[in-house]
C-alpha cells in the first residue's frame, strides 16, 4: 500500500516534507488550541538537501513524505536552521538512517545541538553570509540570533527566491492547506499575532533589525517558508508589515484589564474600570484569569496601550492565577504601556502593592493611584474605579494622539 503521507511542492525545486500535529495543546506554556505543524523542506538540488527536521515522534511521517519524492538515503546535506527540539528532536535518528554526507548549522547551533542531543555526529558550522553550493544551485545563510534562540538562522535559496525562515513568520496552526493564500486572512492575522505575542515579542528590537537586514541585503524573496504553519507565496507584504507593526509596539487606544477574583469584589471593580474605559472611547478587553489561559492574555496585550491589573490579597500575596499570568507577561517584555492596579482584601491587603511592583518591573507607566478596597466595593468605591478608567483613558488618548 502507498503510504498515506505525501510531500507538497512549494517551488520549482522545493517540497514541504514536514508533519502535522493535530493534537498538541500546550507548547511550553503557550496553549495551541488549533495544533501545529513542524515544517521540514527538501531541496531537490544535485546535492539533495533537507532543511530542518521535525519533533521526535513525527520522524516517520517526515520520512514518508520524503519517500514520496525521493529515497531518503539520497539526501546528502541536512541544514538545521534552529536547534529547538520541535525541529531537531529526531535529528540524530534521521542522521543514522539517512547517513548524509554533511550536516550544517550556525556556529551557536552546532554547540546547542551537541548540548541538547549529545550526539556523536559531526555538525559543520556555517557563518553569517556564507554560501554553500548544492551543485546546480546555492544556498546562503543569514544569522538571526535571538529570533528566537541564539542559534537561529535563515537559509536562502536564490534559484527559487525562497527564504527558509525557521520560527519567524510562523504560527501554530494545523491545516491540510500548505499555503497562506488558502487560509482566511483573519485566521492568519490572529494565529500569527498569537504566535508573535507568545514567542517572538521579547525580541522585537532584534526583529526590526532583521527586517532591515533582509531589506538591505537586496535578496529577491518570492516565497517565505517558516518552520510552523503555512508557506507564504503571495502578498508577502501582508506578513512582513504585520511583523513590523507587532515589533514596533506603537500603543493603540486599547486597554486590557486582567484580574482574578475570589468572592467577586475585585471582579466588580474590574467591570467598573472596563465600562468606564469603553465609555471613554477605548477599545477594552476584560480578562478573568479564573477562566482564561495566559496565552490569550498575551495576545490581547500585544497591541494594547494600557494594562490594568487586579487581584484580591491571598496569604499576603496576589492570587496564583495573577502570579502566573504576570510572570508570563513580564517575561514577554511588552513595551510602551501605561497602567494601573486595583484589588480587594480582607485584612492585610498587600496585593495591590505587589501588582504595582510587577507593573514597575515591566516598565509600565503607572498613571494613577491604585485602588484597594477592604472586603466588598460599595457604590463610592465603584465610582472611584470608574474615575480610574477615565484617567487611564485620557492619558492613553493623549499618548496615542501625540
Ligand atoms: Fe519552533 Fe523555536 O521552535
């Protein structure tokens, strides 16, 4: 019987030979409700070359897709653009099976692969700007350190004007459609933004430099082939412009109110603040961490200009749901936000001070005094919350319109 898996032609000389992970729902703390793909690519040059591999359990799926084009033992080169295990987990087994002539990675990639996989295979370091002949065509390498690991690099195939971009321009989306132009634009924008917010955001300054480096290189790029999600072969400006926008993090007239609650006191305060923000013309998202995953909060924070956070006091601290999301958001380093804190307490009341400290560590500009209420908010406290919303809205509109 013919294998169920098949390669998909991406360009004159390149096939997609990756794997579709329909069931993954957690990617080191980032929830992936729509699964993912691990993209590997085959260049059918004189020296048949495999670009990246897949997560360990998907090795046979990748090999079957390769087999639909060529016997895997004919592969002479493997290039690892990114060492993270979703792209290298099966590399030692694949090397043993294929026995390629040479395996390449960036200088840092060589070290990282050794440290992660402890394999005995020799991996050859390639440098930024170096060109490698595949016989009848060449590939060149561009280091993209910290997008999003130190080892990360792009590989460019001039003959097909194709950029293999590893995690950059990717998304966690399991589909049988292999090209972005087969998927609705709203889905691409949502999934791409969610991926950027949860993976790439801390490295936004480096992303801007990389976009400039690619533009300055004069490389003709007709196709961008990332390591997750669909391949971009039409209107590349769509994803390139979005990356520029996400990386710049210009504040929008949007506020995100994130809270957790015990007995609904902090929740009532959050609702009063949110209503006020919306009434002042601010697009507002109210997120209860009692019900919401941290990844969704990260997605909403990406383009927000204001971050307002609330928690009751629990054992002299904040609620664990808030500690979780704020630890996560702090690590993602969102920039250019204003904010405020609020919360309720029964007796000691430390939560608001903790929240203020977190916002300060995140370099969020606190534009008004925090509100802390003992036990439940009365109408006077809710009015103060309403005023807090109005102050944040006014400050945000000033900032956005500057
Ligand atoms: Fe898709 Fe950073 O690995």
